[in-house]
């Protein structure tokens, strides 16, 4: 941020913002400060994001494996029923 932008932001905060605007700005600053101290990048925690993504992928893979297993079992049952002597 250049100096002119900084002065514009400060002017907006000090001279043109309502109490509600100030509350929103304060909350944004708190979140930004908290993010910097907790290993986040712009409010995103890469470790948590990686763990959540891995968990979702594991669940999807599990569903895929179960679906394939069930399909093979049904196929085997069908072949046995067709080919087995009556």
C-alpha cells in the first residue's frame, strides 16, 4: 500500500466511518492479526486445509473401493448363478 492509499484509509476511518463501520473494521483487523499469529496465510490455515482435503479424498476413495468391491461381488454372484448346474 502506498502512502496516499494509507492516508485515504486513515481519513475514511477517522472522519467518514460510522460506529458500525468501525466495528466491522476492528473485526477485520482482529482476524488479520489472529491469522498472522496462528500459521495462516491470509486467513487460511494450510495445515488444516490439507488435513480436511486429505480426509475428503480418503472418504471418496473409500466409497470408490466399496463400490468396486460390491460390483465385483454382484458380478461373481451373477456368473455363478448363470454357470452353476441346476
